[in-house]
């Protein structure tokens, strides 16, 4: 006869099964199927982000433009003053030097295909400051600069009226900066611009006079004198 198993031996497998069952309940569950997608970075806040981007870009652009304009003012100013001093020319010859600066600006714009409208104000401002520094004829330089930029704009196919206005604005700013007679400088510049427009044609005179209206009194009288008279044409 077989000996009967002790109670401890019979209960061992039962405890082992219970132990395995308990450990299975506490074991980490393996992931099955598709995994959850990785966390996505926060999205930009639509129009708010776009506004911030364009704002920062425009501010940077304006800063660059201001730096370029300041550089052109200094370039024209130094060119006039240095040229007069280097050649030992009398102050009255500063007007001729100023005219050369404008012609060089027009030539550069013609070669580059752009830039005359953008650079006219700064160049005109620098010319007046430079002429003033060497004791030159500021009013004469203002009138001659205006003539040259208007003729130059016509030569390169630019907007004569807008170029004239930019030049006058630059010279008015220069007059204010050097403590000159702003109204007299403006008047000389306007008269020079309208005079040059008269050599281009009636439409140019009307356009220049229209955009410069109100800058100084007397512009209409100058424009009337510049316009061709029908009785002379007949």
C-alpha cells in the first residue's frame, strides 16, 4: 500500500498557483495595439502669432531703412564738403559740386534700375547740410538740386512729381537742422523744381505744382510762369 501524502505536500501546489495568480495581477500590463501619438508642440495662436511676426519684421525693416537713409545723408554731406575743401574751391562753387552729387545719384539709380525715389530725400538733405558747412550758397544749392532731381527723374522714367516732393522735403528738413530760413529754402527748392518741370512739359508742371501746393506761398505764380502760353504758340 502507498503511503498517504502529508497535508503540507498536498497544499504546496495550491499555494504556488495562488502566488502566480497574485503576481500576475500586480505585473505591469504590456501595451497592445496602436500606441498613443507623441505629444505635439503647442500651436501658434493663429492671427496673434502672425501679427507679432509681421510687426517684428516691419520694425526691423524700418530700422534698416533709417540706417540706409542716414548713411545717404552723410554720404552726400561729406562728398560736398570734402570736395570743396580738397579742391580749394571757393564756397560759391559748392552749388556746382552739389549738382554733380545729384547727377551721380541719378546715374546710380539708372544703372541699378531703382533707388532714385527712395534716395532723393536723403541726398537732397545731405547736400544742403554740406553746402552750409562750407559756407556756400544754400538757396542756390536748393534751387539747383531741385532742378537736377526733376530732370534726372524724367531721364530715368521716374515719377517727376514724387521725386520733386521728396527732394523738397529733404531740403526743408536740412534747413531746419542747420538753423536756416526754412521758408526761403523751401521756396527756392519749389521754384527750381517747377522751373525744371517747365522744360519737360505742361503735364509735368501741373503734377509738380499739384504735389508741392501749400509748401510755400507763390508756387502758383511760378507754375503759371512756367506753363506755355497759348497765345505764344499760335
